[in-house]
C-alpha cells in the first residue's frame, strides 16, 4: 500500500529547504487530512476511493507554520473543526459531501443542507486532500499578486505534490481564479480539456467554471473561498451546478 503522507513528508523536506531558515518557520505541511478515529487509515482509504477529492486553498492565515493535516485532531480546535462549528470547515464539508454523492440529482445545495449530519459524518470518515498552494503562512488577507508569486516560485514542487496524491476531483478555492489558472495552464500545461463548463448560473451574478480531462479522468472546478461573503446557495452551486452537468455528459466508461 502506498504511504501517501510519508511520500509528501519526503517532498516537504526538500521543499522547505528551498526557503531561508527564517521562512521555514512559516512553512505549512499538508496532504490527506488525518481523522480523529485512529482506526481509519487515510492512506489506504484514499487508494481505494473512487473519487479522490483535493481542496486547493490559498494559504494558512495563522502566521506560523504547522501541519494542516492535523486540523481534525488538534487538541485546541479539533473538536470545533470536526463538528463544523465555523463557516470555513462547514463549507468545505458541504462541498466534500456533495461531490462524494453518487446520485447526480442529489448534488445540489438544498439536498446537502438537508443532510448535514451525513455531511459531518463524511467529513470525519472519508479521506480528502487539503492543500495550501502558498506554503508559507500569512495573515487574514492575501493579495492575488502574492498568490501568483508563490505559484510561480513553487510550481514544480506543487506539481510533485499533486502527482503523488493523484486526485481526480480538484476544487480551487480562489475567487480570483489564480489557482484554477495555475492548474489548467501550468499543471495540465495548457492542454485543451475534453469538456468545459462555462456559463452564468440562471442569469445570477456568478460564473461557473469546470474543466474535465478525459486522458486522466480528472475534474478541475473553480470555487469561491470557503470564507467568502456570498449566499450559501451561491457558494455551493458554483461547484455543484457544473459538476452535475458534467456527470450527465460523461460516458459510462468514464464515470467518476
């Protein structure tokens, strides 16, 4: 069995050493989120998962480096994160639950909000990857220019991290589109996607954006940040609407 987090630890040693000694203190390690239930082997479950979902975030806002894989087991905030007491984790859990759902017609905001106990259970049992694209922790706000600079500086390291984990659903939580642009232009090297979803949702004031790459059966979806000040249904449907549409288009031999 592949030890994904161990492979990432090896990568992070090289990655961290590419920074100055002072900056290394801000470096955040990440990967497949660890579970409070120690009987759950996240490496094994990730390998078995039909849908390997990776969340790409901007950076850690806490100002210091730590291993974000411990978010659900942290002594101080673990229980709060497990029980979805804050908007950030609650929104991520909703997206995870919706994207894990095998019934196309159930991947929508109303269904997810009516099944929050199931969403919490999935959040705490099903493996998912949580990745900070800018590895050096920052503050509460980070500019698009700073994210662009970090993605340019570390694009080869980030590509190696994604290669190790081999996700087939990648959600880019960045309202400025810089992370989505990196994945589609740099990681996929500008390859034209087999299916694109680009539209304004029901004439509402938000765009849906999804790429599907048939060669490796991978979906890339653009999203708002989990803490964005938008209506709950808009936050969810920006991801769920193009994903539902994609599931209706895929041939049987390419089902996710």
